[in-house]
C-alpha cells in the first residue's frame, strides 16, 4: 500500500476548478493526473518529468497535491521559483508545515507590521510592502525542521494557557514556570520540556518581545526536569568494519537489486560518515567515480547551514594519515598517529574537518603545543636560555 497515493474527491475538484485552471500536475501518475501534463515520482507512461523538484515551476499554473512529507519542500519550491498554483493540504494546526502557511499562528506578520508602523512607515508607503517578505525571512533564520518542532511546542503552550484564560503572547514568566511545572508533573521527558522553553524563546525573539524564559524559576525547573524526567542513556555497541565485511560477504552473490542497493547505501553512509538525510538526498549527478575513490557532493547538510558546500573525500584524509610517521610523540591530546589509521577514527576526523571548514573555526586545542627544552651540549651553562634548543609537540590531526 502506498500511503502517499491520495487525491481529491470529484465534487471538490469541480469547485476548485472555478477559481483556477492549472496547466501541470506536479505529483501524479498516468492514472490520477488532473492535467494533460504531469510529473511523477518514478517513470510512468506520459510523464513529462521524474521528480517535480528538478523542474522550474515559475512558467506554469501548478496543481499541487503533494504527499504530507513533501508539503514543506513544496512551499519552499513555490517561493524559490516565484510560482503560482493551487496547493491542497489538510488543515491540522499541529502539522509541521503550518508555520509557513500560517505565520499569524505566532503573531509574526501582525507584530512585524505593528513595529514597521511604529517606526513611522504608513501602510500605504512602498516600504510597508516588504513586511510580508520580512516575516518569511525571519522564519528562515532557523531550519525547517527546527521551525516544525518549535511551532508544535508553541501550539501546545498556547492551548494550555488559553484554556486557563491568559495570554499566550507575550507570555508572563510566572505563567511559563507554571506550564513547565505542569509538564514535569505529567512526567514529560526533559527533551519535551526543553522544546517548550526554546519554542517560547524563539517566538518571543521573532516578535521582538522580552524572553519569558530568562527567569530564575524557569531555569531551575529546566534543570529539575533533567534530574527527574531525563531519559536513561543506553549506549549501543559501535558498528565495526568486520560487521560490514561479514555483511557484504554474505550477500556478495545476490542478484536482488534491493539488497545490492541497501548494501551500497550502508557502506557509503559508513565510509562517508553520512547522516540519513544526506544519503537519501543524493542523486546520480552528485556522485563522481574515480579510479581509487568516490567524491560525493552533499547539497545540504546539518553541519553546512550556510551552504558553503565543501567537499572532503576519505581518500584525501587517508593519504595524509598514511604518509605520517608513527611512533612520534603525540600532542596535548595524547592521541598518536597510529590511532587515525583505524577506519572509525578516520571517519570521525573527516567529520571534524568538515565542521571546521563550514564554520571557519578550529578547536582552541589545535593552537596549543608542548615545548620541551633540550640542552645543546653537556658543557653549556644550564642557567643560560641560549644553551637550549626546543622541540615542539603539536596535535596530529591539524
């Protein structure tokens, strides 16, 4: 069963057609398309393109009935291409895409408009037309996933406080403290409570209000939640290279395309230290095959929020480690070169390099070294600094 395969009843279609005639159905197949032209998830008879997000939408009137998981991406695509069309979604206030569709849910558009008017810009002034875009850009200060989490948490707070007859925005610090107390009393995990606090902080900052979470009661209750309701840490055994060798050996003669695909994804994610969203978003054009290694282009990563799109291959780092001499004294971290010849350690080192490159920062420890004074000769005066030479031990990884 394909849970993403859904559509609109004929009765409602006839009503929708009254206000717009669409030219292309972006999420369809040959048996359910509402337009002569359509895009599909995979190839099927008559499809104009596979994967609607690879097409430019700005020249068409788009019929959009996307799977729920793609609604946020669809909204971003509409903005990116300055496109128009008809978008069909279910109305559920706690859905992750709702903050993008309905910014007034956190009072953002209204409060931005009020702040602009307070500055002396009237509603009929050309500058006032920028307030809508300003609201959208403010939301883009966080990733879509963060916005989803914060919006859902803020809605739970709003339902709670309005039920008791008080304002949700701006919030009184003591009311926030009472709400956190209620969550702790209901045995909510500390991550739920953290999300509630950070969402309130986020909404108030966006709207220019004082942060109600900067309160001694709220901070102490947050620490209390960690002690009382924190999840126990269950550490899992790390995956070793031997497990992968055993897995590949077991299925080396398999002709099942799904098994081969899954094995390729598992080995690639392990060797490249990739998150699932980085792996699942790869396309053929993002993979470059060389004689001795692969190079991957990651279009978007959690550690690359500012789209600097750096490329680091395992082969580059491995070659540097391979020519480094073992047996030398380690630096202030006491990690010898030999440790980095281990695949797991090497992958961790690659991840550190990626973070450093994307953030333009390096750990403070990388700037430190151990200086050992060495006498130049046995007859030199030990009290004279000029009688010594020095040996510096720096970290292996930088």
